[in-house]
């Protein structure tokens, strides 16, 4: 069995992609679907913030900057 090498940048980018996909689903007239999309995006934002808190001092500068930028962009879209 081969192992898959998971890189931090790829992982947080994948999480962000999911959040952005959900945010695209907020352009609906269906209130239930819109609320679900916002909730899922907020959850992903929470996971990213948790990762930032848990990895303080352990990230490369490039990783930290990417994580900060993703958090900022999702936060702005949810505001």
C-alpha cells in the first residue's frame, strides 16, 4: 500500500476550495440551502482558524501567509 504525501499548503487550499464552493451556493433563493452553505463555510473557517492557532511557531513563513490570506478572504466573504 502506498502512502499519499499530504502537504500543509495543499490541505488548507483544499479546505478553502470547499468553503468557496459553499459560498457560491449562497446565491440561491432557497433559504434553507443558503443557511446550510453559510454554516458549512463558517465551520471550515473555524477549522482553518483552529489550525492557525495549533500551528503557531511551526509553519514556514509561506505557509503562515497563505493560511492568513485564506482566513481573511473567507471571513470577508462571510461578512
